[in-house]
């Protein structure tokens, strides 16, 4: 079966989510560099984020090729763990009475830009997660399932 449009759009949405993560990182690092400079901790964080972004892109490429394990990996790693890492701390700050902008974007020079990119990031993850389990995507991945060998 040829790759359905739903799968192509889902892969594109995952790429948008990763790109948003890269922009968020750039905004945060730029803000830190302006305030206090880049220390070893910031460089370590950049290295870890780079590994995560490259890993996510590899998963997205394999998802687009119809690899079922990549679909499951994207859900667990990005839809559940990644989304929770973005939403839970902000929700906790909101519950503690912080204003929305402060809870989601912090208080740096790029807070407004960060909030816009973060909300786009969250929207891309939610849309990609929903779309990758649409009926056409489900059929595509079901047809790519390994078939048992007859004895």
C-alpha cells in the first residue's frame, strides 16, 4: 500500500514539533547567554537536547516508512513523556498562582516568543498524535504488520 496522505501530514507535524523544540532551545539559550553566559551546564543541556532531537527525527523517518515500532516509540517518547515534560511544570506553576505568561514562557527577554512557539509545539504534538491514529494511518500500519509464516 502506498503511504497515505495522513501519514505524510503526521510526519510533517512531528517535524514541526521538533523544529519548535529547537526554536525553544535557541530562545532559552540566547536568553541565558545574554544574562549570565554559557557555562558547562548549558552546554551539557544543549548536547542532550541535540541527541533527543536527532533521535526524534530518526523515529519520524522510520514512522514515515511505515515502521510500526517507530509509531509506538513516538507515542511513548514524544506524545506522553515529552508532552508531560512541557505541560506538567507549567500546570503546576499555574496551580500555584503564577500568571500564564510566566508559567509557560518564563520571565526572560523572549517570553512572548517562547510562549507562542511552545503553544505551537504542543499543538503540533497533539495533532500529530491524533492524526497518526486516523483510519487511513491505522490501515497503512495494519497492512505493514509482519505476517506469520505458515508451517
